């Protein structure tokens, strides 16, 4: 149950982040993730 609530919070934050940030920043971050996979 704790993991599920954490996932909901993470999803909500991601939605807000997508709405507030311009697309250029998003694509730049996605490129960084591809360059440096964890």
C-alpha cells in the first residue's frame, strides 16, 4: 500500500513537471537518460 501511494505521488509530480516545463528541457533530459543509463 505504501508503494502504491508513493507511485501515485510520483505520477502526479511527473504530470506537473511535464505541464510546467517546456518541451526542449524534456527532450534534453530524455537524451541524458539515454546517454547515461542507470
